[in-house]
C-alpha cells in the first residue's frame, strides 16, 4: 500500500521538535537542493508526526526527517510541503527513525552522533549514554560503539571550542579520547585557549599536537596529571597568568597565557631568574 501524502502548511510544522543529528552546514549543497525544488518540485516528502496538542507557536506536527527540505521550501516561501504522516510509538522511536533516514542519505559523523546523544540526555529522552547509543545506533559494531561511548566526555568539553569537529578523522578523535582519559584535559584546553572557534581547524590541531604527543607517548618517569609525583605541566600562578610546559622535539617550551601574559615585565623576570640560577650567557 502506498503511503498517503499530505500537503501540510509549513507554519504547522515544528522543525525542532526533535534533537537534530546533522549539525554541519553545506551552503553549496543547500543552494543546489533549493534550486532543484524550485525547478522540479520536491521529489521526496518530509516525514512528520501529529503532536498531542497544538503548541503556542501554532505547530500541529513535529518534523521527523527532511530538515533541509523543509528549510529550502521555507526559503522559497512555499505555503505547504508534501509530507508523510507517521505515528511513532515514542519520542525515542521518532529520533531513531530520523537517524536511520539520515544515515541512508549521508553518513553522520561520530561527533554529530555524540552531540545528538548529549542533546537527548539533556532533554530526558534517554537515561544514559549507553541507552541512547544502543537505541539510536543498534547496528554499530563493537568498536564504533566503544568510540561513541569514549567520545561523550570529549564532546561535552570541546563542543563549541573546535571549528568543524565533525570533520575530524577517527584517528584524531581517538587521540583526543585517549588524552582525556590520561588526564590531559586542562592542558588541552589551555593549548586551545588562544584560538577562537573560528580559527582554522588545522591551526587549532597544531596547537593541540604537542599536548597529544606527550599524552600518547608518556615517559616512564612522568606520572599522569593529577597523580602522585605529577610533573608541573601547568600552573596557575595568579589570576590572569597561567604557565604551561610543552615538550618539543628539541627540548622544552614554557607558554604563558592569560590576561597578564603579555606584560613585558613577565618574560624579563623569567630571564633574570634563569640567568641567576643557571649562569650568564656564554
């Protein structure tokens, strides 16, 4: 039996009734979709479900899948949109249906998946990350499931700080997870702090690389951060001044950050101390 297609007013549909899994934007692809709809019409209906009651905004339906199509039709100032009316058993089932439909169209990045998991947890849709993962991504391999579970604290801490994290390779995601698990969170955040979210992704990654190198290749003599005998990798000296040591191929670097870091007297004081305790220049 063919599903009945309903032509529903755009103003009746709440596009944000569910947490969305795909958060990255592709302006070129969105423009091409809009042009296609303008010339040939919408080829694939969106999917919605009827809300139990009309919202204060006048919404009678919640969007399950077709966010980009709905956005394109709104931009084209269309009055209605072809839609399939679904009856999911529950909100978790509706979110699962959205994920399944989007995965068919284009692979969702691990970062976007974990961001969705955290949104669902925040809205009380699932009680735990494991419950969300097993329901939303039931076909994931054991390795992919473990990666999603390990990424939860990483996305919690770094989402909003990194530029285009959904484009990070699985290798880089695994490196971030391992460094976080090893206790290097504060050092990673400090390394990233001078760079805004709008900084180029590679620029941000180059800043993180020395910390990741130390975290992933620990020396036997250096205990992990926060443990007994922890080397002084980072210290907050006073408000507005943080000092972090950084291991390079040729030796050590001390990095000063914070409000007072650019004070010209800071580096002079450090040089005076070094000369006093280690001798004058030769």
